[in-house]
C-alpha cells in the first residue's frame, strides 16, 4: 500500500507541475501580448506625429508658393492674411469631406 500511495503522490505532483507550467506559459504569453500591443501603440503614435509634421511642412510650402505667386512678400501683412485665408479654405474643405464621410451631405 505504501508503494501505491507514492505512485499516486507522484502522479498528483506531475499533474500539479503540468498545471503550473500551463499557467506560467499562459501568463508569459499574456505579458508578451501586452508588450506587443504597447509597442504597436507607441509606434503608431510616433508615426502619426511624423505624418502630422510632414503635413505641416507641406502645407507651409504650399501656402508660401501660392502667396508668393500672388506677389506677396513673406514678411508682409498681406502674406499673413493670404496664409490664414488658405487655412480657412483647407478647414472648410476638410469639414465638407468629413460631412460626406458621415453621410450628412
């Protein structure tokens, strides 16, 4: 009977070990998944910031080219008015695009 108990005890310990290993693997997989999501989120935010900077540079260059074609010196008040007006045009255009996307227009 003593040997039966030791065999039973060994089987019980083995199943506890397998169960513990399974929980450890699941926990490690969960932590790894959270790390992947965090890295993806961080990369996405950095990519969005880079796109926003590139857009701002492009818009500034377009504004300069347009207002300079009108003969406005970049240090003049009229140039500032021109760039602000272009900003308003862009804002209204974006509002129309957003309204179409939502289905309002």
